[in-house]
C-alpha cells in the first residue's frame, strides 16, 4: 500500500505506439470494470483526472518507419509527464491507465522529475512479456511501445529522452524486469551491456515467484526511495488475460501476478503505478480489465485475510 491516501487516475487513450488497434479503449474498460469503486473500498480518496487528449491514427502521419507517430507521442507523453509530476507534487498517488506502453515514457518522465526535485532515488519494476528496450536502431517494427524502458535510461530518440527533463530518468542498476519471454536481439544486447536485472519466465519456472520478488524487494530497499511499477497485462498468460495488445503464451499465472503486487505493496515503497495494453477488442466480457483492476487493488493493499 502506498503512503499516499489520494489516488489520481490519469488515462492515456493511445494505440499510436502499438502495432495493433484497440488499446486506446483501455482506460474506459478499466473504469467500467470498477477501478474507482475498488480503490475507494480500500480507503482511498480517488480523483479521476480524465484522459490525456491523444489524436487518432486516422488523423496523424506515421512519419519515420523506425519511430512511428513520433510527433503525437511526444506531445501526448509530455502532457502525461506534467500531470504525473503534478500529482506527486500534490502528495497524490498517480495511477496511469493505458493505452499502449509508450505511455511509460510520460509516466517515468513525470515520476523522475518529481524524484529529482525531492532528491529521491527512483527504482522501476517493469512487469512485461517484453523488455521494451528497443531503440530506433534496433526496433524490428518501429512501434514506440517497444522503447520506453530504454528511453527512461537515456537510450533512444532525443525528443523522447527529454520528456520530463533532459536527463536519464532511472539508473540501470535500479531497474528490474519481471516475466519477460519475448525479447528482441538488440534488446538482449542492451540488457547485457547495462547489466539489467531481468527475470524471464524461465527464471520464474525454475526458481518460483517468491524468491525472485523477495530478491527484488531486498535490492530496492537498499538502493531506492520511490518505486514505480509498470504492469503490462501481456505479462500474464493469455488464458488469464486474453484482451491485450501483444499476447505471448506462457506468462504469469493468476496467483503469480497477484503475489508480485501483494508483496510489493508490503514494502510501502510503491508510489506510482501504470497499467497498460488492455485491448477490449480482443477481450471476453471485459475480463482482462476486471483482472487488471484487481491487480491494481493488490498493489494498493488489498489482502485475502
């Protein structure tokens, strides 16, 4: 559970960073699934800040093939960064609802700007089937939702790296990736070069989720003051969460996903969260959005007993 008792919801209704349409409706699906009601049941005051205005694919030029829709993503994520920073400055917990994972550029831009002012050390837990560490030079698709974690560490297009301030948002040693199982060659090279702590699904299968998340938390306690969690629904097995932008078989189970969030909540270090890639077009009766709201609840302190 966060130490902040006011939650500010910010929607990022964009699919410009993705290779498949539909995740722009994610924020609405999460609201329909009862995100506000569930947070209020945990004792939080909820302020819904509405959605960032994002133009649609039909009105925008794709631009460079290795940085598709760059101009609009820069504009939208810059607004997002400002709102996230303002929420933290007002002692509110920013909960950002996506939308494709390009929103991580804005989320981390705002969080890092706040932490820089407050002289806090930022740590990032990236729960995702993908590493999201491509650059314009390594991307196989040109989709910016595959770049935000690299951007946060200062690798990538300079306009994206400058959102929230022209400085690296997080040090590589304070980044943790969990549940990755679809990583591009260029990402593998960057992960190894920066010595990123990355726990793939092989590690989860081999070791179990408890020793992994305990190890992560012990590391974070020693080195950071503010933890930002980015939860991509494709980290979970498609059997549990079918309505995601880029489903990959063999993900986290229902209980593994909840356990990660419950354990992180016990640290009282999580002070910002984004939830991404809910795609209602591919979903069944909004089940993925409902699951996502329960995941948020676990991160915010909900317990079985």
